[in-house]
C-alpha cells in the first residue's frame, strides 16, 4: 500500500513497508547531522557508550548526583561543564552519565561534534520533547568563541524541555565567560586535575603485580602536573611485563614531566643547609621564587651565608640544582625537594594561582542590631547614630566574633 507524504506543497510517495514512524525517539545514542540538500538536521544512530572496566575514584558518585539533579529539575534543562586534561576522567564521567540515562531511565543521548548553533538548531532540539542527554565533546575546540555566544539562548532554558547538556573541554578558560557563575546555564562545573592518590592506589591494588611498588607509583605521579589514566595504565602494564620499578619503566615510556610546558611559579626555601641563610632568586628585586619547569630547567639560588669575618659578616653563595638532584616530593603540596652534590637542600613549593574558598570555615556573623531598641522609620538615621553607630560598633563586634571563631586572617 502506498502512502502520500506532504511536505509544504510537495507530495512524495512511500510504501507502508518503508515507513517506520515513532512517537518518541528510541532509546540509544545518536550523532546530530545536517543535510545541505534538504536543509534539515537529522539524527544518525551510533554504537552506545560502554565501559568495560572497573571504575575508580569518584566517577560513580558524581554520575549519580548529576543524574539525580537532572531528573529532579523537571521544568528546566541542566548544564554540566567537565574540564581537564586528556585522560583525566571527564570523558569517562560523560560516558557513565549516558549509560545511566539509557539503562536506568530509558533516556537517549545525542552527540554534537560539529559547530551547530542558531535558531534552526535550537528548534530541532526543542522538537525532541522527551528528556534527552546532549553531549558536546571537546566543546572549546569544536565551537569558536563567536559561535559559543549563539548557544547561550539554548542553555538559558528559554526552550522549555528537559535536557542534560554535557560539555567537556580541556581548557575551561576558552569557554565563553558568560557561562561562568551562571547556574541557570551551567548548573555544575567539575574540574579534573589529574588522578589523585586514592584512585592510583585502588587501581594498583587491582592491577599491579608487585604491591611493594604502589607507593612508589603514587610518589612518581606527583612529579607530573596532571597525571592521567593513560600514564597510569601504561606504567602498570610495563611494570608487570618487566618486573621493574616506576623509575625504570619511565626511561622508556612516553611519559615525561619535561613534556609539560606550563610555566609555574614556585616559592624557594633553603632547608636546613644554613639556618642563617637568606634566600634570593637571583633577580634584582630579591624575591625568593622560581618561575619555570624545575624538571627541565636549572634552578639557580643565591643566598647570604654567615661568616666568621667581622669585616664581611656575610658572603653571597650560589647554588645550582637540576632534575638529577630531585630526591623527593610532597604529594599534598606538590613541592619538589632537591639536594645537590654539596649537600644543600631546597624545597620548591608551587604558588597557587587559583584558590578554592572554604565556605564551611567562614564564621557565621550574627547581626546584633536586634539587641538595639527598634527605631521606627520616622525617627530616621539620626536616632540610630545617637543610640550607637553601626558603622563602628558593629564592625568592631564582627571582627571580635570572627577572631573568636579562628582563622579570620585567612580571609
């Protein structure tokens, strides 16, 4: 039997057997495409995401929270930005969310890997009325700055449909600034700065044959600014194959701290070599810091050492350090410890460029205005000043209260 399908003023013929009409999009994973011939967007089914290995770290916990929030916000879309180095776990979390949506909730996933934007693209997604996961992988690479602006309307939720927008990126500072501090557009932001010690230990307990090397792997990981899963997997595989230590396999493995080109500022401290010594960076301003990659560059430190010469009580000493002098590191602070052939030790601690506010440490400042006699609006500010100026009294009270709570100076 033949069906006549009308589109605009045109009719096309299609057999009943060739028609496969669905009221909702079948559960699955699709890429979004655009036909220049028809001028229409379309969906093409692809293989579903699968994870065939044990999950470590917080991936499952993060996925459950994000999915729960998305399902709870029934009248709005939810945006999630996942940023970090390659292999740091952000794509793994995105895959996990797609799998949970498909298997637990019967929700399909759309993958956007072309620079689509504008009214036509927004309308196309709006026509999919059912809850949907929309993944923009490597967002800042696919979408140029000008095109990112055009997606703001979509993320604003002006189009009333329940979508979970997942954006992965390597560099969050290349994402449009109008997405920052805007939970209405991007509800959650998660940073992936490399694998943590707990992740590494759990993985090594399951996969590393010589368990005595687990802490050595954790220590070596701290040498890298962003130790990713590819590095960990390759290192463990090579250690198992040749029964070697992490240091031995890194002589061959394609993983080098020197490949990390980021220039980082470090605070330099002379440790125990000369308690009377004062540290200088070698710069004219005398600041005790080093900027660069200490595993690639030579670290030159000047300091003044106390002498027995009364006429010249101090002399300037120069010490040099390189990667061969590295004797340890602090996994908590990221500090490198160097000891040169003369026995002089220095500690290079990275200076923070981004700080996370510890909101739970902020003292709760109660307002003692309630203790004052109530002032009616007609009495005006003169009466308030007469009873005690809040500008002075309240400021002093707040300072005292904060000091009682402790650590006020940190803020």
